């Protein structure tokens, strides 16, 4: 890590080409690339390809994290269509589930880049636990013979959850090795099947080379975020950081990348002027790629944010599941929401503004809250 930091420091001195972006232009560029105000004009698969990954998470206070992120960018699409597009069992699927910086939906064209991590884990890189070869063979043989199965199909005794925990570990190990894929989910349970039953015939199944893979990670980040730093490209990717550092150096030498102040940017974007930021408000998922990296969020938007569902209740400052509130190019507060399905309400548990809001900001919030509630088949409490 020290070597990489020193190298990046030397590169910064050698390759600085342009002055820093003005703060308002920087924010406008990120927001435009993230499509949070201007809806994505294509389909779900195209949006995921642009973002590079669509994060999944088990927390469901309102809706699943991936559906919330998609709603912000495809507000007219309904949940059933999204699920159909993402979880189709047909061989022409354009999206698959694997691991990016976290569990995520990825574009099918990126399968060969995912194979880099799959091969590393198959060769012994640890993920969460050690490999149990006997159990891996057992669950793999059952899926070969019986077809798609989920962890609960491996309950062997009377007793519930923990009776299949070791089999679940084996399924997850095979999934991370690429020996199994997720066919779809039932509820939020993964249903596993063999890759040869799920992958389109056109997909390249051999791993990308190290140089290509590193440059792919850099380009994906830049196209989705506009600009950034080496540490942000390598966020939660400790095994990829040396490849990312090498890719940055090579792309700076070739002129594909340039430094803009302390930030890296694709040279083709240097003169691009982002569109004006509209007077719109969005309620963002805590897992949204615009806010996911908290240090970057602080640097660009001067906004401190923490998802407090992982914080003991007595230490929470704002609430269990607070959503960042984006208005124009600023993050103006957080709102703690909860879906009460039985009552048909989206309940506002707490609302915290950074500064006292005027009537325009309050009206924008009420509209955003109402739209958000209707998308989820609810009525916003108090509206």
C-alpha cells in the first residue's frame, strides 16, 4: 500500500495537466453521470452497464436496495418489470448476479471480468470461510441431478435455520468460485444453478487479462462518476488495487487519463460541459452509488452521512434507515422512512434538514415523498 501511495504521489507531480474543476461543475458532472435527475433513456440492462454494478442488500425497511436505486433513475418503471428484467431465467439474460465491491447485479458483458475474481477464489483466495470440499461436491452433485436449488432445500434435520448452515456455506463458496450462478431469487433467497444452464452462448467465459481488467475498472468508474481518485476506484477492492495503480499509470502515459487538480479524468471528458442541474429533489438509497463512498461524499458535497441501522439504537443521531435528500446539486438533509404495508402508509419517522428549509424546499420534499410512496404502492403519511 505504501508503494502504491508513493507511486501515485509521483504520478500526480509528473502528470498534472489541468486546474481543478470548480466545485459546482464537479457536482453537476457527477450528478449527470449518475442519472439521478435526468432519467435514463434506455433499459435496465443498459443502465446497469453504465453504472457498472447495481448493489444488492438484505435490508428491507422500504424496498430492496437495487429497486430503490433503479426507481431514482427509471421512475416510470414498475417493480414487476424490474424484477422480470433482472431475474429472468431465460438464456438471453443481459444481467447476472455476482460480487463487485459488494453483492450486485452486473452486466452480462462483464462476465469475463468477474471471472478474474472467480479464478482467484478457486485458486485459494479467501472470501468469508474455508472451503469444505466434501460438502461442495455434495451440493454440486445435487444441483446437477435435480436442477436449481436454494439453501433451504438442503435442510437435513428437524431443526430449522442452523441445520443447513454448512451447506449454505458450500453453496456460497461455489457461487464465488463461479461453479454455480444465481438463477433467480425467491423472496430474497438465492436459487443456484449451473452456469452452463444460464449463460447465453455468446458470453466469453475465460477471464480477462490483468492489464485489460485493471483498465476496465478505471474506465467503468470514470464513465459512471465523471472523475475520481485511485482509492475510490479501488473502493472495497483490496486485491485489485495493484492492477488499478498500474492501469492508471499506463493510461496517464498514453494520454487516455489526465489529472484535473488532484482528480483523475478521462481526457475525452476534459472539455465536456455538464448540463445545468434541474430544480428536482430525490430521496436516495443509502446504497446508491452517488452516496456510497462516504469520504468522497464529504469531499464533493460537504455531507457527513452514516447508515445508522448498524449503529446501536442509543447512539443513533438521526434514525434507523435515513435516506439522503438530494435537491439540485446539494444534499440538504436526511429522512427516516418506514413502509407500513399493513396500513398502506409510508411513515416519516424523522426528518432532519441541514438548514431551515424554505417553502420551495418543503414543497419539493412533499412531492418527492408522494412520488416515492406511490411507486411502492403506499400513501405518504401526512400528505
